[in-house]
C-alpha cells in the first residue's frame, strides 16, 4: 500500500574509476526508511550496520559511505615504568584497571 508520502527519489552512485553511473528508483516507506538495492550495496561493499553520510545538494540527496578510520598503533615507552607499551594515540579509548583485569581474566 502506498502512503501519502509515496515519493520516489533517484539514487546515483559512481565508482572510484569514474565509470558509468548506476541509477535506480527507490521508495520511501511510511516510516521514512529506504532500502538500498543489493547491486548498489555489493558495488560499494556496504553491509548491515554501515553508516552513510546524507547531504542535500539542491534537489538531490547524496549518500556517501562513511569508512572507518584506520587506527595507527605504535610502540612507545610507558611514562611510569619506562617499558614498551602499545598506544593508539591521545584520542584512543582509555581502559580502567578494573576493565583490564576483567579482559585478562577471560584470557587463557
């Protein structure tokens, strides 16, 4: 059943090599949701749970896959012990002593 918001939008995608555009029509559900066709998901290697950035450009909606940032690991000297430690940088998740103990308790 088509609701009063039965709007159709065109979705355009382009490969990194600048090849031919893939055009298809998709319909917005009553809840405002859309489903990306399988061929588009496969072409862009999108999987369940992946995030997309949405941008309005005039009368177009542009969806761009948000790719996870690569984490850079480094071995540095610990400031307290002077021993080598692994770091992911200043913005990395900080673990408490309790969390580390819980993780290591499950380690064989």
